[in-house]
C-alpha cells in the first residue's frame, strides 16, 4: 500500500514539473540559483563567478482577429516578465515581423498592440521576439524569446473558380447521369476555422438538361438519351454557382459558365432527296467519263456522315459503276465500256447508299439503315468516226526484210448505220523517215526502206482511218512494229587493249599478259558466244599465242622467254573474234604489246623513249608557286609606279620673298598655276634663243601663220644681273645652317633684264597707269592683240 502511494505521488509530481516547464521555461533550478547567489555574496571563493537568471514568460502565442475596423489600436495582449517588480527599471523591446510598424509594445508595462488592419489571406501569422533590458544600463536581463501572433479568419472572401469559362462536350444520346466535367472553386478563407471555406455547388442555369453534385462539382446529364439529340439542339450554356458557409444563408458566392456541346453519334442513316434520277449521255463519250452525280443527305457530321454508293440492280449493272466523292459525299456515275446507240438506247440502274461507319440502331425503330434510288440513263446518237477492231496493234518483221514486204494489216469500220467506206493513211509525224506505208484500201502495212535493228529495235507509228464521204470523221490507232534481229554485225574488242612484256623473264615462264573480251551489236535469242584465235599468218605467231577461256573472254600469252627492245619495241598482235550465230560473222582486233625493262618481280621500269621523256614536265605545285611569284612581282611594280606618281613636285620658287611676274594669255582658259605649257620658260631666261617660228604648245595652232617677231639685238651677251642673282643664291645656301650636308639641285626661274617685253607688272614701276604707253603691244603679234585692243582703246578714250 505504501508503495502504491509513493508511485502516485511521484507521478503527480512529474506531471506538475512537466506542466511548469511548458508554461514557464526555467533555465536553472531555484536551489542552484540560490546556491550561486551565496557564492556571489562570498566573493566567489576558489572558483569562477557564474550568473544564471530565471525566465518567467507566461505566453507563447497570441490571437488577433483580421480585418479590424475600429478606430483605436487593436489590443493583442500583455507581455510579463518574472523580473518585473513594477519599479519602472525594466524596458520591454520588440523585434521580428512588423515590429515597430504593424506591432508596437509599451516599453514600460509590456502591452502589445496592432497598429494596422491585417488580412489573414495576405499573411496568416507573424513571428515576433521580445526581450527585457535595464533602462539605466541597457543590459539584457533575459534572453530573447520568440512568440507568434495568429490571425483569426473571418468570411471575407468569396469562392473563385479555377476557370471563368469551361468548354466541354458530351456525346449525344448519353444515358442519364453521364459525367460531363468537374468544376472546382477555391476560397481564400481559413478552411480549418469555421465554415468560411466550406463550399457547396449548385446549378443556376441549365435545367432540366444538366445537374451538379453539391460537394464535388461534377456536372452530369439530367435527361435520358431520347431528349439529348444533337440534331435537335447542339449547344447548351450552364451556369454553376459555388457558395461558402456550407451553402447557408449569408455565405458568399462565385459563379462560372460551362459551354457544353453535344458531339455527334451515328444515329441517322443517309437518305436520297429523290427516288428517281434522269441522265443522258452521247454515245461518243469516252469510257470512264462521269455521266452524272447523285447525292444522299445524312444529318450526322464528320465520319458519321460518310457514305458509299453501289449499283445493286438494273440492266446497266455490267456497264455502269458508281464511285463516292470523299469531299462532297456524292455518288459519281461512270461507265466502263463503250456506248453504242445502235445497240442499246437506254439503261436503268438501282443504286443503294449506306454509311461507312456502324450505325447506332437503338433509336431507328423500324426505319431501314439503307436507302435506294432509281437512275435512268438515255444514250444519244452521234455521228461517230471509224472504229478500229483493236485498241493497238503489235507487229514483227525481220530487219533484213526486203522493201515491199508486208508487216501486217489493220482494219476499221464505220460504226454508224451508214457503213461508209474507210481510207487508211500513216501519220507521217510518227514516221519521219518514211520507212513504212499502208494500203489505203485494205489497211496492209509494208516496208518502203531498209531497216536496221541496231539503229532502232522498235518503230511506233499511227495509222489514220478516214471516212470517204465525211473526211472530218477520222480515228487513229497506234501500231508497234518490232524488228527481229539478224546476225549481220561482226564482234569487236570491248575496248582498246594495250599491254607490255618484259625483256627478260625466267626460263620456261609463259606469262598471260592481257585478258580480252568482245562485244556484238546483234542480239541473238540464245545469247552471245564468241571464239578467239590468233591470225593464221604473221611473224608474231612465234612470239605470242591466244587461249580461249570459253566464257567469251581470252588470254594473250607470251611464247618466248626474252625480248629485245633494240630489236623491236612494239608488237601488234592480231586476234580473230568469231561469233556463234548464223551466218557466222568475224573480225580482227589488234592488241598493242610494248617491250619494257622490268625488275626481278616483273614490274615495268622503262618502256620506250616516249615514256622516258613524258615525265619531264613541272608538277602542278611548282607551276602554282611560279604563278604566285609573278603575281607578287607585278603588284610591287604597280605599287611603286603609283607612289612615284603621287610624289609632289618641287616648287618653282622656293623663297617666299622671290616674287616673279608671269605672262598670262587672256584669249583662253589656262590650266592654273601648274600650267607651264602656256609659255616657254626658256624664252624668259634667254630671249635670244627664241625661234622665229615657234608656236604655242598648249593650244591647237590655227591655219594662219604667226608673222615673225621683230627682235632688237642685245648689245651685250653678258647677263651680269643673272650671274649676280645666281651667285647670291649659292652664297645663301652655303651659309644656311639648315641646308643638307650633301649637294642638292636648286632651280632659279629668273628672266633677267634682257626681255623684249620688259615687265608688265606695276610692282617695280614708279609711274602710274596714266603715264604708260601701250602702243608697243600692237607690235608683239597676235598673242598680245587682245591686250593691245584693251589698253589702246583706253588711251584713245583718254585722248578724246
């Protein structure tokens, strides 16, 4: 009994301890903490100072209602620390999700408030952390502790369907309760709290054809197969409503639209729109041409409306046929044999139509699954051209047949009742060489020129039949003439053969130097058979021989052990080829054999002089390299010439201070400052050297000869001023520190003082224009006539 009491006491104590550990997380036991406080009062003798604190939070989560509409802050709860003795020395600090913005805490008493209106659908809970510090020292008195603020849900969200519009289909004639589709709606409210997210489905539009399961949202057919007929109504629009609060009053609702289409099933057979059809066709129409079209109507769609027609009765059962147009589902009536008005003038057909797919007969009752129609076809009389007995003719004749030999005959007759006579002829466009002709009365075809099968084995001609009384009524028939082969060609070598033999071979060695074959233009019925032999006469028989292999090939063998290139370098071996047909044909082919120098293994090393010199040319690589070198050299020459042309010319006057006058011709447009062809610079340097008859080089001379200029003799040939000018320039260059250390060419263009024309410039003239006398310009000839007219006229004006 005492043991039982102890067990119960221990269990109760354990339960109490567990409960205290959940509601109050104690860091250390009270006894240990008081013992350590004793050590602190004693100064921590002999050990390390330890401080442990007890945590006394009496909370771990709070609850808050969403969408609060009050004007004041929403009170959440109160945080209380066991160390808070109410003396105002503690300070509560809050951190975490929304701390300071959404949530605030009174730092003095720990009251927790929400500052904003919260929505649980945006965020269902917030995780915050709280701690306590000393106001004076800022020291944490307790470690940071985490707690959660959860939002209580209210019904503030209506159900929303996953699709605003559903488009589905269900076969027509479906049984009642057939599943069509399933719609699904969701509610953002908390499904774990109350009925805010508990939905119920209902149908608000679509009665009485469809229904919906309130819990699952599955839409089903509500009528039987007889009512759900696509041919009566094909499309339905159903509106489904979802309501929360388990469908109770006051719940929020959401709707969606479901478009339902009844798909087709093969429940309707095809039917002809009329029972009798009439057609007429001329007798001259070609076989296979459509006579007419018939059409049956099927209310179904797609493959269920596909049908096929067939002829099941009537006197035209073996003459006519009907095929189905896959695109239009029409029956096309055709005929397979020629029509003849004189034999049969009308036909009657019984045509049946039915579906290609299996028909659902549950809703037909006693109605037939097939339909029948009668088609009557009348034949119209037509004046027809002659008709040949056959559609084509094939004839044979030997290629060596003599001219005039009959190959065969054709026959045509007038199919009309008049039985008009027929005349025959050959279409010369099919017989351009006029190898054949036809008898106009009886249609007999005969040869007019020699034939050769090797040129053309077949001849295709067309024979025309024309009525005597009606020349426009014509018809034609193809005639295929085959030429039979006659052995009139001799066999020949299949190709040109050339081989070699070695000068020296091993003793007793007989060598096969070449394998030959033959071809024959003839085509014997039993195939080709060729025989090979060596010509009967000739000195070559002692050197070579021919061995017939019996398979239309032969080998050429040597009969000597050694040959001499000096004695004879080339042998022409005649080989006789004979065929096995009658009459026998033969020909002689020549094999060229060259005598060559060989190594021990019998491989050719050297043949004749042509072979020795044939390899003296350059290789392709060498030719390409030479061509590239030539191209590079040409490019260098062109580049050098271009650079030389671009080199600037040395200016005529180097010094900027050296100013010279120039004689300008006013009767034409000059070439600019660089135009030195307008005058002879040598005349300015040495006036005495001017030739009497020298003309301008920059213009085309006129027919009128320039009169000779009158020159006055220069008393002295010693041009001191020119010499002084040159000496001065030489001295300047010698004393120029920037001049190059090597000799250079300096050109000085200076006319001197001995010019007959003197200077026309006013730079060195001390007199004015009014003191000048320009009459002397008239004595200078045609070159200065324009100036003389200009200045002479001014003088005359001034005088007047």
